[in-house]
């Protein structure tokens, strides 16, 4: 999205993808409990289900979230989930 809005150049985006490909990334499986929590978080904080999934992950793992989305940042502040600092 940042590239499409001309906030991030192609060279920087390519560097990000290269760094991501070198990381060991774990997939967090969806469960029925997760789905129920996402709906509750989305309604409680006025988030999309996509953003609620990030909030849920931050709440469950304690890891900070990297985002520029204002609604998600507000929800994170309310829910005490840290934002990745640049």
C-alpha cells in the first residue's frame, strides 16, 4: 500500500522483501476461539477483521505491532499493545 501511494520506493520495498525472506516466520493457525475473539475485537474497537487479527496477535504474544493505521494504533493504545518504534 505504501508503494502504491508513493510513500515507499521500489528499491526500499525490494530491500524489505529481501529481509523478510531471510526471517524464520511462523504461521499462527486460526481456531474457532480466534475467530470469536476477532469478531469481538473488531466490534469493540471499530476495526476491520484484518486489523483485529493483528491486535489479537499482539495481545496474545506480547509482541509489538508495526502499523501506520490510525484506527489500529488507537485500539493498540487502549488495549496496551506496543507499537514498533522506527
